[in-house]
């Protein structure tokens, strides 16, 4: 917590009238929910209600102010730095954020925000698709572990709809390094200096990487909103597979989640398009690929480490997933790095 920055933000969080905001936004009405209009936001506004053309924008949410249902054509991070807040999705579901939680809302997702109590400070960081070149976000997909969380985060930030993500919520647990980076982004944005844009850019990438790490270590700290209402359950299951891939069994996982094994198998297939064993193979092969690229450990040892007692079977599964044999993959990776 940075008292100096919080005081600056408090001064910027004074109530604002929606009519005045909308005169600046010039938002279109897309639809109605229970008689309430749903607006489409196309631009960023600064705290002083000027249009901001930059790819990254930081603003403070006004307290005691009406915020209607809306969509925007950019991704947005919502972070309550002091106190708590609540977002409402298109189905009327309340998504509560505690102090220093981080919510990332995808573009074109309908939501509203409940009026903030006086003294609550919530920062919004808006991110256009142009905020990060694709190469900057590729680390989220290249990682051999934690693909469910990193894939959803990539989807939200890049605008790639294939992952089906609507939003994700990270319970940071007041992680000192994550919160420090957030305050640094705010400081650089409002008190700009030489290379502030570059520092903000790298701070945000650091935040994303640390959020992925935090979610991997603390499965309950992450909630993903996918196309169904059970996004949280499926994410927990995928994280469980990612952590226990080497010795996981369907019966063991079913017992962990209180499901019948046959029901769990059908549930995973319906929600992900992949069977339980396909999900396990995918995780094992991704991890094995990392070992092949980054170590000189023998293929047989790698096979055993990721959960394959029979090296021949490992070769077969690896080729099916990667379109080449393990030694060929290792050579290709080493050649690309030389």
C-alpha cells in the first residue's frame, strides 16, 4: 500500500454524473437488460473526461456514481486498491472483488459495476489490442504448465475468442510483488518520466506472469468465466491435471472432486472437447517438450518423469501430438537456438 498514491487516487475518485460521462463517451445503446440500456464504449476517457488515444490507459472509478451495463472494445483490468467492489455480468451474477484482487474483463462482454462506497478506491487499466505485440504474449502459450489459466489470460488480452474466455478474477492474496508492480504502473502513468511507457509495458507483462504463477500455486485464487456458468469448476479441474499429470488417475481425480468417474469423464469431454486421457497426455507431452528443449536428460528418463513407464508408448504419444519423434524435436529446438 502506497499512501501517497492512494491519496492522489482518492482526489480523482470524486462522484461523476453518468449523463456528463455519456456526453463524452457518445456511447451507442446495444440492447436492454431488465429495461436497463446496455452501452457500447469505443474510447478511453482520462480522469478529466478527455478522450485518450493511447493503447494503455489508467483511470480511477468514481465513487457513489451510477455505472450502467456496458461493453467496450478493449480489455480492462479492475483493481480495488482500497476497499472492495462488485461487478455484475449480463446474467445478473454478482462478482465480488476484495481489496487488491484483480479482475480482467474481455472485450465486448456486457457488465456493470455497483456504486462504490465513499472512500473505496478502484483503478481501471484499459488495454487495447495494440497494447502488446503478439510476441509479448506468446509466453502464455509456450509455457509447458498452467495452460488453462495462461490460455484464458491470453484470450482476454489478445482478443482471441477461441478460448471462450469472458473474464478472469485473481485473488492475489496481497502478493507483495504483484501489488508493487501495480503501484509502479500507476506512478509511471500519472507521474510520467523518460521511458515511462516502456516501464508500464514491462510492469504489466510482469504482473501477468506473476498472476499465472500465483494461480498455479493456489488453485482457489483463480476464477475463470468461460461460456458456461461453471467456469470455476472446470478451471480447478484443469489446474489439478496440470499439477498431478505424472501420476494422475481418473478414479483418483473423481474422488477428489466428488464425482462418479464416468460422469467426470463426460463432463471434461463436454467442457473442453478432450477426454480425460487426452488432457493428461497433452500436459505430459508439453512438459516433456520443455525438458527436451532445455536439458540433456535422456528421452527414457524424461518419459518416466512425466508419467510414462513404457518409453515406446511415450514415443508414440509424443509423435501423435507433436508430429515428430522426441529426438527430432530436441534437435529442432537446439538448431533454432544456435
